């Protein structure tokens, strides 16, 4: 009873058809109406608007999902586009298309056979429904054996390239074809540039015997000749392996799962102190590996376990955003693509559209990386738009960070409540009625998705009642439906500058699940009874109905607290919350909670163009801390509750303590100012940071805390039954989770570039955050941004440089730079490379002849810098 999805089939009335009866596409091979059935290897062309009326078999969808999560997401997005008429046929559950795997048959061969069986069923079924009419099924496959067997089956079958080249008036689609192994060998040289990868059987035995290690490769954003493999297996003595040089990286791409061979200790080296980008000529398979490696610094006191990649266990490639670097050879079809993400190597592609793609942001997929090619080979996927355009660059950001951002599909929207919506008597029977309480929310200005609110009141027994109320989104979402699946896929709301990518549709996020003032809303409440010393007497959780009495900004809430003439219930509640929050924070600090720092900025946007017209660091008020303390307390209380109730499957969040080596740079920075940092525990570190002050240098402590933030490990989610260490290092809490909603931010760097676009040259004071072998990394507090001043300029002779990794210090001519030194620089936007527009910095002070620039300055005197 599974529908074929075609308009020609009149048997099923309960499901709207997807595939059109008049499925016409102009083709020299197929002049008749036809549906396409692609196999697993034919994905990229499906996204083109020209390709319509496609049957996606369940077998294919499952294989794609297993091979590549990004590719699976892209094909699912295409299925949701109504105008493309893509239909998912569940052939694995259809009586006439399901097949058993035969003895001795590989899983891949079984799946190929399942595709042929389903294609044959469709061909016969449509012929019967149209009385032998002209509507056909065309199978697309690049598998030679599968094609031959399909032809023996009597199916119409073409290689993908054959079919695409047959389409009339669409030559650009050819660029989307994945390169086959034979094609890749044609466009690369015969000289071996990389060692052969070991076969999987040898890799598996090597890992089992302890000769090899398995881990995830992370490329170095600042040095393309360096990377680190993080070892996946617990219990290993070594948790990361340093790789240096192209041969030792051996074609690993960022996020690949690789097998590494560890070098003997005498071959271990230190991480490089050089900032190095791959800017070799476009058309060369150059061997710069050895020459560049001579620039790598090897300092005895920070040697890291070092090794080389000997094999690839799993490729984690995805389509990459970036720009085409046109070949210098006229009318060439082979060009290098430069990804926006500096951790990804350049990719060689074949395209006949190079002139049209100049200045455009495009997507490219990798097809393979032969051992005789300096770069991986790939193919064009799609054009995203003009580089530098705000909408295009926002799209690139979202794609590069894998943020789902398409409009919500009709299937998702169909599960939203019908309007007008109101709270029913049935709701009130199963919820605590808290509408009488003086609840209020405190958020940034302009916030419409208010997901938390607070209250504080005195009880008759003299204690205080404090509540955190979280919007009850779960009331509107049933487990497993399309709305639930979409929200799970998105995971969080993502905030861009001036734009928000919602986790759930706007009707929920900004209306029914927004705890706005003076409307009744459903909430999930965590309520404590406390004494006046913020000690918890009892805690309870309840589904509730609330009616917020005020939606305040941080500034408005602070003004109420500070204004002694205001004594209404909401203001009294805020003062009570603020007083308790200070006690809670003090108690956390005593236990060793870290107060770290990272510069955050706020943009002021033009009301018409929505471009940034002003940029300043965020000023944090007591009310920011007040809200944070009660969100933390709610998260800790909920973590303990769900662990008590579900000891094996509670979803918790922990923050591992960093290995001592992470603190090396922090200890050195403090030591340069005759201060000691103790790292025996979070408490020791917190005390050290609190005591780290330098006379006449008030910003020093902030700089040190920014540096400490960079030393931290990433916090992770985990299941309580799979781990025994629950501790959250940064919060000094034995247990933690996210009851309140986590969010993601992006796009600050891009909007910073927009801000400087029309500002010309700006002079500002900054502080040296890091010292490198050939550069200093500078923090500009006013703008909360970092940039680099390079001293090895290719356009003119470099000054005399002496780098000391012990300090670390960098002597440029007669001046020595140390971490946290104050400098003065010019800042401007360099848009000469539209792919990587740069914030350029040039040194004004200290004055170093031949290095520093006078004020005012011209752009051609500036020394290049990247915003990090």
C-alpha cells in the first residue's frame, strides 16, 4: 500500500502526488517525459533547479546518510522543495521491491541490486498505468557494473555525465559532475608527492597492536604545514599528536579520522611559531614542503608527541564555500578553488565558467586526493552570489558552520497550533497557577524571543521564594513529529548581528513561547525556598502558567535597582534577586569558579541599510550577572534532579580540566611581569588571577583572563551512564546541564569588516596578546577585535628578527616586543583580496625605523594582518 507518488497513478487518494505526469526536461538522449532514479554517487547535480521529478529511493537515502551527514541534509532539503517534485519511495518496505541479501553478496552489491529492482518495478508500474505510454524511468549511475546489469534488466540507464551533457542549453551543469578516479589521474602529474596510504586491514591491525593511533585531524588555521591529531581512545598515554610538513600531513583534511604513526622521542618537535598561509602559484604542484619546514621553530622545552599520517580511516568531507582563483593560462579549464575556511586546502576543479565565477562565492566538493597531486581534486557545486554582498556572506557563514537555515517546510508548519490560541481549563488543572506572582524578564534590548523570567518574594515564614521560569516549548511539540525533528536538527537558536535563525517557527519563538509581559504563557518553573543568605532549603519543579509583569532590558532593570524612589513589587523583586545573586557568585568564587573574559562587541545598525555604523565593547551591568547566577543555579538544580531520577541516561554537561601544558603561555605571560600563576586546581587558578595586578596597568588583569579563556578545554554534553566524572571545571560545580536554552553566535568578524569598510584609516591603542616568530597578535579593546602585524613583508626587505620562545619575545631591529605590551596601530580594511578581506594593522608606536608608519598613513604602507 506504499504510493508511487506519480500523478498518473489514481489508486491512492489519501496522499497528494509529487511526481508530475508531464515530466519534461530537454535532453538529446531522452526526448520523452521521464523520472530520474539516481544511485548513491549522484548527489550534487540534484540541487540544480533544472533537475525535477526525481525518485529518491530509501536505499539511496540510507546510504547517503551513512556516508555523509552534510550530503544527507542537502538531499533532504531538496526533497522538501515542492517545486522540484522529489519523491522518497520507501522501497525497503514495499512488497515488490524489498530484497534479501544473498549469501556471499556484499552490502554494496545488495544495495545496487535493490536500486535496480526498484527501478524495474517503477518502469513496469508506470507502463501499466499509462497503457504503455511515453512516461519512462531513467536510472543514473556511475558504477560500471551496476550500469551493465541494469541494461541486462532492460532498464534505461545512463552514466551521470552522459545524461547531463545531453541536457540542452545547460553546459554549466557539467561542472557539477564528480571527477571519477580515471579523470583525476588525467589532471595530475605522474610524480609521487605523498606516501601511499596503508590499506584498512593494515591500519586496523596496527591500531589493535598499538603500533598506530587513531584520531581526528585538526588543521592549523594559521600554518597550513601543521596540524594536530586528537586521539579518540580513552586510556591512551598520548592524547594528541603534532604533525608538521606536507608529507607528514599526507593528504589529511580537517576533521578526517586518520591513522598516525608516532615518531621516536628524538624526532619530537614543538608547535610552530610561524604564521604561514598557502599562497603558492595557482597552477603548480610545487614541493615547498622542505623549504617551508626550515622556518619551523623547534624549542626543546615544549616538545610535543610528533608523528605522521599513514592512512585515512574516514573522510569527513563536505561541500566547501570559497572563491575561484583563475588560472593564469588563458582559456584553461583547470583552476584552483580557495576555501573560506583556512583549515581546508585549496582544491583543483575543472570548469568552463571561470570568467562568470570571478568575484563570486561558490561551493565546491572534493572528489579525491591522489598521491601525485599537490591539491585534492573536486568539482563545482553551486554559485552562492557576489563576494562581499551582505546576504551572500551571511549565507557562507551559515553554510560553513553547518547551521540549518532554510525556511520551515509546510510539513513543519502544519504542526503549529491554530490561532487564536489560549490557555484552556484543562491546562490549568495540570499546572501550577503562578499568574499572581511578580514575574519579570531581563534581556538585551530588542529581544523578542524571551525564554526565561524570574521572581523573588518574601514568604510568611521569613524566607524567600525565588523562581526561574522557562518557556515550555515542549507543550507545543509532540515527540517525533516533523516540528520536533526540525528543532532537533537545528539544536539551538543562532544569533547573527541583526538577524536570528530560530530553532522553532516564529509563532512559537517570538509569540506563544516568548514570556512577554502582560500575557499568559506556559512555563516550566524551578522554584527554591531560600534563607536570606541564599542557602537553599527546598527545591521543586512544576509546569506552570505565568503572567510576566514587565519585560525589561538589563539597563532598565539596573535603573530600577539603583533608583531609591522606586519601591513597586517588581523593583523589590529585582533588588532581592540582585542581593542573592551576589552571595551566590561569591560562594561559587570561593569554591574555585573561574571569572574569565572575552571581549564582546555590540553593533549599532543603520535603520535603513542595516549596516553597522558604530561598534563598541559591551558594558556588563550587575543585572547581567544577576540573570546569569540564577540561570546557573537552575541548571545545577535540574542536573541533580534528572540524575537522581534517571541515573543512567541523564543528559549532562561537563567541562574537563585542561592538561597542565595548556597553561604554558599563561604562566609565561604572568612571569614576564614577575607574577606566578598556580594551576593545581581551579581554585588555585582563580586565586592567582584575582591577585594578578600590575601597578599603573589596570587592563592587565583583563588581558590575563582573556588568555586564560584560551587555555580552557571545550565543554561537552554526555550521558550520565557513560561517564563517572561529571565535574564542571569552569563553574566549580559537581554537576551541570542546560535546562535554560543554549545559543550560538556568529558573524561578528564580517560585521567588523563592514564597519571599517567606509572608515578609512583609524588609529587606536592596543595590547600584544601573542608574540609569534614573524608577527605580533594585537587586541584592540575599544573594538574587541584581534589582528596581526607581520614583519616579514614580501614587498620589501624584512627587518632583522630574533624570536625567543622562552619569553616569548620578538626582537625587531633594536626593539623587543613582549606579551601585553601597549602599542599604537593604524586599522583599515584591505579589500584587495575579495576572498579574504582583511583588517590591516600597521605599527605606529613604538617607532622602529623602516618598520613603523607615520601618521597619517597611506594604504600601500600598511603591513598585512588577518582578523583572527
